[in-house]
C-alpha cells in the first residue's frame, strides 16, 4: 500500500487533534482541522435544549467583535432559528446544511435579513449529534458564501469519525459544567482567588470583576453598565485579562476555571 505525503500530513493533524481531547483547546483545534477541507468564516459549538436557550460551549474568537451576538440569540432569537427548530425534531446524527433544514422562504424573513445574514452569513453547516436526555450537540460552520458541493462532501466524509469524537468531547465538557454548578458559594470564592493569582502579571481587582461578569454571560455593554464604566474601558479590561490569562475567548476562560484543579491553580494555562 502506498501512502502519499498528503496522507501523512492528514494523519499528523489528526493525531494532534486527538491529543487535545479533554483539553480547552480541543474545539478550536477541531475547527482549524476542518478549515483544511472547507472554507468558513466563523464556528461555534453549542447544545440545543428543549425550551431553553442553547448552551454555548466554544466559539470563534472573531465573535468577540459582536458582543451581543449570542446574547440576542439566547435571549429569544434561537426560537426562530431553523437549526434549533430542526434539533427539536429528533434528528439523526449527521451533517446538515442550512438549505436542508430551513423553510423554503427562510431567506425572505426578517430574522434572516436583520440577524442571520449579518451575524452568521450566507450559508451554514452543522454537525448535529443527539445526546440522550440532554439535547443536541452542534458544531456549526458559517460562511459568507455558499458552501461548494465538494466542501460539503468532504465534511460528510469526515462525519463517521467526527461525530463520535464530538460525543467524547461533550463528555468532558459536561463534566466541567457539572463541577461548575456544584457548591456555587465555595466555587465563587475559589474562582475569585484563582483569577487573582493566575494572571501573569496578576489580575487587578477590576479585571477580576470583569472576568466574573464575562463568565456569568454578560456582554461588554452589560459589563460597562454593571460597573459604571464606558464600553471602551470594558473592552480594554477584557483584552488585558485575556492576555494575562493566556486565553483568547470566553470559552477558554470558562474551561480554564471550570475544573477544581484549574481553580486551585494546579493546571497550567495553555
């Protein structure tokens, strides 16, 4: 059997991806891996739940530029999102394109014109994986242009192993989320102390406050309102604390402090 250099490179990247399983960098590395076979502009990992706002697990760093992107979505727009509606119909695990799940006049709706086209793009692919009793796990790839048939085909080719890998990754994420929800008072104290100590250099008290508000789900606009500061100042604090902690997005901040070992300062920052 002959093995091409391109095959070796593929398996090398796959090995690097598997090394990240259970680590905060897994979803970004997976997105980068998929970026080798399909062109897309943004990505997000979320859990669709019945009659609840979707849970955002990880997202593209570029989404930070739109502070209220997921705030608006989770506040209610998700209810008219075609992928959310489809997720509530007991879908089979697989890869789905926007045109597969959206109504035929979807692009004529105000939701598409006012929100989807501006914040998501022209086309969207989602790997959907039902999780028994918990919801439907989604890895969404969004593009400002329509996906080509060849790009969709290559993603489809990866589905048989990618979907089980997503299930494994969710098991780690679910464990972290459960740990965060237990003993909230003690968790808050440990988190605040960890935030003060983990920064390099150490976070200021104001940066600690901003970090806690980010973890609670506040947008930059909401952080500015809560702390009585300008949005520009809030953005500066967020940028500085991310730099000090060695993360690039809210998801990284959450995963960094979700596990008890990380909160106690024994897990290194990636």
